[in-house]
C-alpha cells in the first residue's frame, strides 16, 4: 500500500503538471473506486484552475480556484500516470489540462478514493478531523507521544499506526523508525520511556524524509508519476529482511504477526 512518502512523491510529481493549469477535461471512466465518484465531480472540476497541491496523512489534495479540493487516496495499488500513450482498463479517472497534459488515475484493485471537499472545511472533514500531527511537522514531539500513549497497554508499534496519534505513518516506516530508535515493537506503549521517545521522534522524521528523497518504496504496484520506481526499499534495515543479518549486530532479523500485519525487528538491538 502506498504510504506517506509515496503519496508525497506523487503530489510533488503532479504539481509539475497541474499547478497553475486549468482542467480542460475531467473524465470518470467508471462509477467510482472504493466508493462512487462525487456526482458533481465533472461539473465542478472542468474549467477549474489548480492553485496548489498538498498532502494530509496518506491523502493527496488538489486545490482549485473554485473553493473545492479534490482529495485522492491511492488505496492498495493506485498511482497517477502522466501522458499515458494509451488508456487501460484500470485508468479510472482522466484529467486533461489547458496545457495539453493528460493524467490518469490507475487503480487495478480499486481500493482508492476521490472526494470533493470545500477547501476552507478540510480540517473539519470527518476523515481529517480526528487525525494526529504530521510526522514532519513541529507538533510531533516526544511529549505528544508520551501524553497520547500514557497508560496504554497496546504495543508501541500498533499505537504508531493509529492515525489519531500520528497521521500518515504506515507499516514500513514504523518498523524502520523503531529499529533506528532501538525500541522493541512489542513493548507496551505506556511503558516506553521518555528517553526512548526522544530518540524515536527524530528517527521517524529521518526515515520519512529519506524515503521521500528516494522517491518512496516500490514493492509491488507503486511507481512515481513519471513511471520511475522508488528506491528507499534498497535502504531497508529490517522491513522484509526476515532471517537476514542485522546491519548493526549481525543477528538474524525476525518477523512476527502483529495487529494483522507483519513486523520485522532485531531481537538483540531492540529492547
């Protein structure tokens, strides 16, 4: 599933083609994805000028001069294709600009979504209203985590995946950040010390920043908007490295199921 760095990479790629352009044509090629496309998507977006793009958690935001923002989620397998030579059966939404660019939202498994939200009401939109701070923002601090996790017996890894605590973190980058901070992913969140959380916050920021710089992680379906793959997967220290030697101590990396997902960690380094 595309995580925060993949969505950020996508948004930056789209900005090169959309920012400042008008949408000359908006063509839904099916009724919807995980849920139906907005009924007024074509009417509102056709002719609209894109005045900016941004990201919130794992959602991309295309802001227009009509006071409406198109919010997209890439689901399990979605990606935007730029200037596709031919449209395929999985290209479910097509945008064309007054500059002649064509962009297609491709989603083979159709777990993604597209919504229209009033720009001045984005913070109150139910999907965003309960989200925690962004991993790269000033609001993510050790004090915030300590307060949010006080008394919690759930594992620290599962708490970090809770979007109400930190917005946008996913399985890959939580595994990597916990390894860098030397924290056992199984440890009860409420028992993680302030010193450990002080180590963790900068490692979360570093992992996310490095992944964005590398264009994200291409594991199965994800590619950047220009078709290039993301290369952060070459820097994984624990994720998907079961029984391979730890980069610090050479002990074999272990994998176990946790909250319906796989967790990778070094049992010697992470205490």
